[in-house]
C-alpha cells in the first residue's frame, strides 16, 4: 500500500508485488474543495481533489502525519484497512476496482463518487471484516500458531494418505509459510503442500469458489525434483493477487526442458478429486472447507486446447495414472 500526498489532497493505492494498482481511495482534501472535478490535476497525475459534494469537510483538513498512520491487511492480502491513530481512516477491500468505478471507502467521504465511497455508510458490512482480519493476524503472530496448524494438516494427511516421509520448506520467509510433505502410496509418491490453507486466497470469494486450498502431486519420479512445482505455485495467489481453482492451468515459466516432471510436459492442470487419487476431503480451517488441487502435467498442445476450448475437453478424458 502506498499513500501519495501534496498540499492539496491525499490518496491511497493498493498495489501488487509488481506495482500494479488493484484499488485506490481518496483520503482527504487539505485545501478548499472545488465545485467539480479538477481535470487539470487528474491529467497531471496528481492526487485528486474531492469536489465539495463528495467530502464531509469542504474546507479541507490538515495534512496527514505519517507517524500516526498504520495498516491492517485482510487475511487474503487483497484488501487493507488504514488507521489514523486508532481511528479507521479508510478501507480498500478486495472488490475495489477503479476501472469499474468502485473505489475504496474513506472516513471523510460523503456519499459515492469515483474517488471514494462513504466509510460510515458501509461500516455495518466492513466492520466485521476488519475485526476478523485483526483476529486472524493476532492468532497468526501468536507463539505456536504455525506449529499447531502444521500438525493439524499433517494429521489429516496421515489419515488420508498414510505415514509421512520427508518434509521440505518451499516458502522461505514469505507468508503464507508453506512446506511439502512426502508420503509413499500404492507404488508412487504423494506430495502435498502444508500451509497454503492457513491463509484465504485473494479474490476467491468473488467467484464463489473454495477460498482455502492445498496442492498435491502424485509421481513415480524423484520427489525432490517434483517438489519444485510447489516452490513455483504455492505462493502464487498472494504474490499475484489471484486464486487457484479446479480446471486452472499454469504454464512452466522456464525453458521447456527444465519442467520438473519428465514426459515432454510444459505445465499443469489443477483438478479437484481426479479419479484414482486419494480422497483428501474433510479438512476444515477458519470455518472453511479446504480443497486439495492435484497438479496433473500437460503438454504444450494440451495447454493450448484447454486455453481455447475449456478444461472439460481435457479433464473429462484424462488418464491421470498415466501421468504419474
């Protein structure tokens, strides 16, 4: 999150890791409000001045003091609440979209405008989300929270797949922390992430799909090499502010010969409950069911077919066991 300010106004932007703006909200005027939108400022790339009809303080307010500002991220990482001392100043939720005329919510805004919507009028719906975000991070930062969650997932995998083998960390120091659990199973190895479902995926709730997932792969090849798939994809939703779901595909980001699974494959399709794979259902966290998505390798041609015709063309006739 970044805040831009000059002597006339302040605005907040929500950006992803690449700097792309996903949401924005006007925060305050620091000078008298104009009667209409100041197009000259907008065209110059300066923070907008809210017209008088859209602000609770047409005369303006003093500039914001950076030392008094703090942020509270939503669990998904696609929304944020901005505080001035202990007072909620603004919220940019995950559904904010400037291109569709949906800015964030600001304390000083009156009614709805292209720059901000009234925070006071939306608090009934936003306050529980902000409270939930605060509770999540308090839990997440508590001593032993990660270890206890890790053991819950490992116990579920014990019951669904069998005893564990090796375990690798693939997340580094970034959140959510993610490991990979190796488990022998009926002549091949099942690898599963451990940790993705600890944090809801960005924007998933907008599409009425599972908000918490783990990834899995079945392989007869070297498990240590196959685990590179998880280093590639496990933190992708939060890095790119998006979600992973049934039928999604991902093309390998390096040259084709380096793809972790042999066989001329160049990417994967993600399938929930493919035939012949262990049933991973039954794990809940944070009141949500967790969905396991199996990574099935695809060739370049198959990836193109899915892109052109939809995943059903491939997924409904895919012989999963031949891809192990």
